[in-house]
C-alpha cells in the first residue's frame, strides 16, 4: 500500500511517534491532520473500551481560541444553544448552524478563567467561520488555533488511571467540567469528557513538543488496568447513538433532524446565526429524521461510513449513514436518515451495491 506523506496541509499530531510505537496500522484525514483509526486488533480495541481503559490520540479535535472584550458575545452568536449560564471551568455541547439553520459543527465550548473560550471542534474549518462572523459584526476579539492537543482516556477504568496520574481530585469533576493541571512541567487541562458513553477524560496537552512524554506517562500508569491504544470506536459510538458530524449529516441537515433539538434555544436573540431559520424549520416541521436501523441478515459486512440508499415499498426514503457489526446485538446496526413519515418498526430494504438487505427501523440509542 502507498504511504501518505504528511505536510503542512496534512499534519501529524504531537502523539504521532507514540502511536507508531503503539502499533497504529491505519490513519484517516480529519481536520487537516492524520488521525489514528486502527491498531490492527478491532476486537481487542473494542473490549478495552467496554471493559477496561483505552488511550486515544484525538489531537484532530483542534481548538479554536476566542478571547477579547467581545469573546462571549461572538461565541453566543455562533451557538444556537443558550450560553448565558456557562461558568468558568465548565463546558457545554453546542450545535452550530449557518444562516439556513444547517448544522455546520457540534463542538464542546470551554470557558476559561480569563474570559477565553475554546471551541473543541469536529471536522470543519470553524476557525475561518469564527473570523468571518467577527469581521461581519465588527467585534473586538482575537481568534487563533492554539498549541493544544487532546488525548482521551476512555472506558470504565479510565477514572482510576487518570486519578493515578493526577490525583484523586479528578474524581470530583462532573461531565464537561475541567481544570488546569501540570505534570512534570507539562501544562495541561483535564476535562471529564470524550466521544464514548463508557466514561473517561480528555487531557488537553498545551505544549506540542511533549506529546510522546505525556503519552508514555499515561501508558505506564495505566498498566495495572490493562490500558492499550484505541480510537473513537465506530462500533461503540453507533451502539451508543452518538452523532458523527459530517458522517451522519449532509449539507442540508438541521439539528432537529438528528436528535439535537434539545440543544436549540429558539428564544435566543435574532442575531444568533441560524436561529431565525431554525424557528421557521420548527414551525413547518422537519422533512427527515434520524432513527436506528437493524439488518435482518446477521452476516457481517463492511460498514462505518456508507450512505446506502434505503427503500420502502420500492421508493427511496433516505439513507443508512453508518453501520457496524454490533458485538452486543450480534447483528449489523446503523443510523438511518429517513423521511419524517417513517415510523419505528417499519420494514425497509437497504441497497448495498448489488445486494438488497432487509431491515427494520428502531429507536436510538441501541443500548
């Protein structure tokens, strides 16, 4: 197989050398970086996440730093969720939309003590978006991508590992709460968060020159709990009903279609980007909805990012946006973005290349 040549348009992370030493076998481009997506043992990687503890390089979760007199105002303009009650040391999950009400990202926002905000973003150029909105509104802010690279420690034993490294104080952090820390002179932020439902933390490295050192410290501390490398797990995230922005969405998707309506505050000021469009969408009703899908045929086949056509009575009703063999369900499952008239329990067909699989729609999450 041909190799990928990293360059300024496709960067490697501060943990790159550590992941090579850990046996990474595949990368995927994400946010103009190389993201480790496999260490060659998918069953073991899944088991570590579900039953033990897994160490992830998620430096691709780039931070957009916003500071200045109008920082809070800009962050609210970009978020369709009310941020008026966000406190220092806490984070919130925020859908971000364009002027049409279309979802363009779903980051976690972190509010720091000095009035600085970080947007921990998905795969999209929100740095440019933030600068454009700030310029459009004439706001007094400074916006940059700081030297910050997250590493995730996920799984039921993650808290024990992180406490072994930093102390038992981390156990008191509630979900999305964070605090500054220092380890052997390495500046860090510790947050209870992560792209799984198995629990864990994200450790924000604030000095990219010390990635391998930090990785190895956590790796060594996690040995009593059987720590091993992994990545945001495609099977677990589907089983747990976690949305993948850009994976389960297209350039027409609004938050209401993908179960994010509870994070939309329609009474926000009119100048919040996308809020007027979302009010209209809510009033008119959505045309699509996200449901789960279970294939009748229990045969394993490649899944993950697929976007297969879905048919009902021979008519296309939408797409299967992702799929995976579920260890817990012992069959193929996935997400469906389908016509709003579809109902849980509907029998449908999945057009998979030259194959046609029978399936049914179900509620999310699966577990």
